[in-house]
C-alpha cells in the first residue's frame, strides 16, 4: 500500500529524515514511536506533501505509484489522509461545510459528480454518530474554540468521511482524556479494513492499548532503528528509549 | 444557496479577466465633453425638468466650482479632468413608453450577459428591477404590482415629472447639494437614478433592485437615488453595479439618500464590481460616492455592501440617527486586489436618545492593494444612552498589500457606550496546507477561508445577492496567492 524507500528530507537546509524505510501493506496497523525530535511529525508532513520540506533522496509510493511529485491536494485525492497533531482553525467555515467541500473536491478530482445532498447528510449523520459527535457541533466553525478532544474527534470524523487508503494519525492521543481516547480509538478501529492501512504516531503505549498495532517501529534521528511487534511498545514504555540509543 | 452550483463557479473561474468587460455597441446620444452652466442647462432641458430643479443644479454647480477636491483619504490617483468628461449619454433608441419590447435588442443582450433577466424568471423570484445604463433608466418592471400598494418605484427622471412634490420635498435633504465636492458635482449634473417611495404602513412585498452600468467610454455616471420610507413602512433595496473594462479611468460619483420616517425600516444592499483596472493597475472606475440615511423615531437603516470593484473607492454609507430609539447598521466587505485602493467605512451620527449603531467591517487585501477602513462614531450631547459596537477585521493575502483602520470616536455624552474591536489576520500557510490535505486545492481553500471570514456580512444580504456576492469574492481574489 505505502512504500517509503531511503527517504531523505530537509527543511531550511537542515536534514531531518536521513534514509527512512517503511513498508505498509493493506490491512495493517503500524505504530511509529520515538523520542522528541526524532522526525515523527516530519515524516507525517512529508508523506502528506507539505511544501516546506524538500525531499532530497528516496521515494514514496502509494499502491505502486510514485507520489513524490504530487501536491498535497493531489495526494489527498489518491487516498492519503493526515490527522493533524494541531488542527488549524478556519473561522466562519462550519465543520459540515468544510467536509462537504473536501468530499466534493475529491470527487471532482476523481471525475465524479458532487455527492447528492441526501447521501451527504446520511453519511454525515452516520459518521458523526460513530464518533459520538453532537449535531450542534457540526455547525460550529472549524476547530474554533474546540477543546483538544473535540479537535481530535473532528479529525477522525473527517477521516471517516473521506475513507482514505492510508491514514496517518499524528499524536492523535495528545490532549485527550480517557473517554475521548476511547471514542477516537474505537472510531479508528471501526474504520480499519482489509483495504486500508493506518499509521499511528505516538509517544505513549496508552493509545496502542486501544488501537492494536501489527508492527511497532522506533524512529531515532531520522531513521527507523528498530522494528518489532506490539510487545516492543510495552518494552519501550518500561525502559524508555535510552537502551535503543545505547545499542546504536 | 441551492441555485449556486459548482458548475457555475467553474465557469466563472475559467474567465480569468474581468468578466463583465464587454462593450455593447448601441447608438447613443452623447453630449460634448466639458462642464459649464450651458451643459447643465442642456441636461436639464433634455430631461424636461421644471425650473426649480434647473436652478437647484446651477446653484450646486456654482458652489462646486468654488470647492476643492478632497485629498484626505488614504488613496493616490490622478485627479479626473472634469472638462474631459461627457456629462450625458443616453442610448438613442429608448422608447419613452419603456416597455421591454421597445428596448434595443443589443441592450437586452447586455442584460443577459450581466445575468439580469427582466423576464418571468425574475418575476418569480420577486425582484423588481430598475436598470440604469449610463445615464437613463431603461426599463422598470413590476411597476403595476407595486402601484397597487401605493409604492412608487421608478427612475428619478420620471419621479421628477410624475411626483414633483415628493422629489422637491426630499431631494437634497439628507445629502445637501454642497455636502462635499462630489455630492455637489452630482447635484449639478446627475442624469438619472432611482426613486422609491413606500407609503405609510406598507411593507414592500419584494426586493427592489437597481442595476447600474457604465457603458459609454469617457462618460461619468452620476446617478441619484432617493428612497423614502414613510411611517411604519419597510423596504429592502438592492443595488448592483458593473462597468465594461476600459484602460482609461471612468468616474462614478453617485449620491444616495435614504429617509426612514418614524418606525420605518430600510435595508439597502449593494454589490459593487465596477471594473477595478487591469492587473497592472491601468484603467478602472473611480467610485466617489456619498450615501447617507436619516432615521426618525424608532426607525432603522441597514447598509450592507460588498465592494470588489473600482480602481479607487471613496465611500462612507452613513446613518444620521435623529429620532429617539433609532438604529443604524453598517455591514461591509471590501476586497482589494492588484493595484486597487479603497478608503471606505461609515459614519454613525447619534443625535436622538437611546440610539444604537452597529458596524461590522471586513476588509480583504491582496496583491499590491491598499484597503482602509475609515469610520466615525459621533455621540451628540443630547444623545442619552447611545450605544455603538464596531468590529473591523482585516484579512491580508501576501506581503505586498496593506490594511489600515482609521476609527474616529467623538462622544459628547457620558452615558454613551462605545465598543471597538479590530483584528488583522493573514491567510496562513498552515490553513492552506490543512485544506490541501483534505483534497481542497489552494484557490478553493482561499475562497473557503475568505467566505468564512466574510460570513457575518454575507448573511445580511438577501439570498439571491449573497450567492452572487460569494462568487464575486472568489473571482476577484483569483490568482492572488501564488
């Protein structure tokens, strides 16, 4: 599904990713862990196509197609989704209006007509129920005055609406209380299928109790330095990252 | 919003240049250029005006000749040469009886291109239209329906002929003929415009709409609008403006006067997209307009404007809150792109007790444009418990444009409550990236953000206008972020 080979990326001439390899197959959940500054969020941004980063070497392939040259919007049309760590506010644009626009723009790019209003409403209703989102919430301005939990729930709501092939969740657990965490994780689990893949970026084991990964990778200094199964996450929780750094 | 489809938008966006920039070739009857007392007499004679009006014009002209063109606004432009303008231009083939069948088919095509339909469709949507092409009102629809309610809606020339007592009573009472340089010029040379009178206790059953358009090259358009809402009446009035693109500057100096008597309400909405000049700043309309409304007891006047056009704008729709408990509102979106300059805002003059005013101004600047809000809130010594709330938000796109706010507050009564809020923001790259990541391209993202920013004002527009305004915002900002 997603194939990252020898990825080098830098921002303002500073290299952050230094030869990263990652292979994610359909139906899999991968967790990426690592200390602050390891390059976790950079990886998410680079895959999503943020222009501030320059890819100097290596490649990113989605279903066998190289997406390096595509803009962020085009990657989204191909099925890449990023749940932001810090979702931005867009005053005056409602949650509903925003997601409608996103869906119809994506459909347009795929040569489809706008989604009929009735189908859209039905889908919004269904997906908002999945994430226990109140209908009043849908008419609020996007992320404006949202609590941390509301922002993250809204990110996963958008994921549910857009049905991406690869979803990258960048620290979706940060700022969530335990109830919100359960709702968000539950939502992600329900959206998981044999046709898509999820990459969970997190500092903590906590989220992985709910979204159980098939593989866990440790990112350090722009490279994946250790990979394992979900037990690796438990080990990291117990021992921290120093033992891995020491082993390098 | 159901009528507004993606396809419409797509079509609009494909038109990269100013989309109303076509010129209709109709024979017109144009005066030689220049301004003097003979020209004014000729205009007045051509329009078969009564003597009092000829003298009124001449008086305005003499005062104007003594006045200086104002230069306090935050705009720079080459001052118009008033002797190089022709002050009268009328399409030749207009039948005085003014039925649609008599209208030049070329002109009807122009209306079609503008998207103004004077046909059944429009009737169904309940809009009465008075169209001013250059200086003469060409067709007024719905006169009959309105007449049954005693509503008068016609060109000001007709009003001068058919209702001279009303015109004489109210003309120049809110904006006096010597109010300012351009108002004086307008008073001297105005050629047409609209007149509207709503009788006591009548609620106008439809939106009244006027469409202005400057067609003939080298002509200035000086239209005059007078709206009188008698006691306890209500009217919503829409005004739309376009001009073909030309590389010389065209002058537009209009005067609008509103009178809301006791318990009356007037909503006045404008969507203005006069030609803004090309991307290099050449050409465009100079829009120097005086708009003011007078509120008697318990009356209310709302100005709503969406300004996307003109090379230079100088415009301050104002309310004189004379009666106790009267209310004034000003909702504005002003967009400037490329080399456009706008100095616009409002004046709220609180004279009566318990008067209230609200100002919501949204300025959007892009390209190398300069966008200024200038507003005055004045509380007179007698205006007990006056209240004002002002909010001025500016949105910047790119690094070469400017947004300026000049709020003036003069409170001479200590019971006054005045609030002023101002924000300046920039469309952030993180906002664009967020939208991109959701599959929304950059142009569409900007349109979305701008619409969100302008929503409070767009919501104040009648539905049909809101859709048009939204499209205009998108078109006028197209290509402004690279």
